[in-house]
C-alpha cells in the first residue's frame, strides 16, 4: 500500500474518531427542545461549525437538518479534494451520489409542500463537477421540466422513466430508478479494484439495495398492494438477496413468515418479530456494522472513505431522529429505537 493510500486511510479514521460518544447521545436525549440540542451540538461536539453565531436562538428542526446535510457535503468535499490531489478517479462516486440526491430532492418538490422537500442543495464543489444544470433543476414545475433538466447527462435515460406508461408522474418509483443507476455506475467505477476490494464495494452497495427492496416489500404488503404492482418497485439486478427469495417475501403470509425468510439474509440478521415495528432501523443497524468493519479493516482507501461517509450519514440521521423525537414529545426509549451505533 502506497503512502498516498495510507494518508487517506489515516485521515478518514481520524475523522471517525471525532464521532459522537455515548455520553453525547445521552446528553442530546436529555435536552428539552430543539434549541437545547442546537446549543449542545454547537458547544460540545464537532458539529459546532454548522451553526452561525446567532442561530441557536432561532434554530428550527428544518434548519438543523439542512445544516447537517451541508456538513456531510463538507466532509465529502474535504476528502474528495484530498483524493483528487493524488489523482484518484473514484471520487466521481460522490459526485454521482450527490447528483442523485439532488434529483430526488427536486422530484419531491413536485409532490410535497413541506419545507424539507428540497432540503438538499449540493455545495459548489459538487455543482462544478456535475453534469446537471442546477438552475434548471431547482426551478422545475412539472415532471416534464425535471426530465428536461437532466437532458444530455447520464441521468436522462433514467429520469424519462419517471413518467409511467399511462403518462403520469410516478414519484414512488423515482428512488428505485435512480438507485438502480447508482448501483450499476458505482460498481463500474470499482472495476479496477482488486478482487477483495471489489467484494467489499459490492457488499456496501448491495446492502443499500437489499434494504430498499425489503423495506418496499414490507411497506407495500402492509398496504395490501398486489404482488404484480410491487415487483416494478424492486431492484432485481443488484443486491445480495436472490430474486427467488425476494419473490418468497412477496408471498409470505404474516410477519412471522416474513421474518423467517428475511432472517436468513445478511441484511435481516438477528431479526425478531418486535423489530417489525421499525424494520428500517434493523437494516440500518446491520449496515452500520458492515461499514464500521470495513472502515476498520479495509486496506483500500476508497472503501474506507465510503464506509466512513455511510457512518457519518448514520450519525447525522441519529441527530435528526432525536430532533424530531423532541419536536413531537416522544419518550427517550422510543427515540432510541431509531438510533444506530449509539450504544
């Protein structure tokens, strides 16, 4: 392993060392409201820089989430800038992931009136390296304009599928189409990896796809959506769960049968019936374990960076869950069920 690879590994592992501690999580849970959470983050953690000097007196849950998104972008930018200096082509992975988040965010504005619908705005670093025209993307008023904004980019063939055969904008499939493109593109970017590193990369990507597939199946089954309408909402050409097992999940009658099948997969390891109250939290915890192991043991700096960023996103999601929990007066024990890596 060269000096440059060692430098990247050392950098991201040092950054991970600044993560929130168990004490931090307990203190955040002890906060009475969003203002106290903001003050604690500002004065006691590595997130202090995300707040302007006077923001703690007027901060909102939406402002915190927006600031956390910017913080994650800032960390990626630092690492990508460093990797670019050592001529690493793989940094484009983060540009593509940012682009996809931006497209999903723009698409959400067409179906949501929430202030958080367009909460993701890429930093200038990502905008400058993107194929997208962000002036067009963030000024859309229809699905047709959204698709047009992606013309002449790698995303165009995918966004055209946002309008279904009947001519309607199918927002429920937006994430599916883009995640399929993400998986394919990310794996292609890793084609020059060693066999061991490629396996590590695939384990990260396939875990994301598995989580999305299983969550969609479980959620849509609970809504009594017919199997033939669920299948188009799945990504069958990526992920570690075989197509046959996904189809078995579609046919599972009741939570116990569903659990019996999913508990035999990597993403459903350790699943119990009580976990079906918050199945996404179980998937997130297993993904956290995978990424933590790869950050610690992978010798490939690109894998370590991806693992670190996934862990960083998990941490900011934890903060968001605490903020939302306090906002809606949830008990701490309930909030804890949504937290990952906080024990």
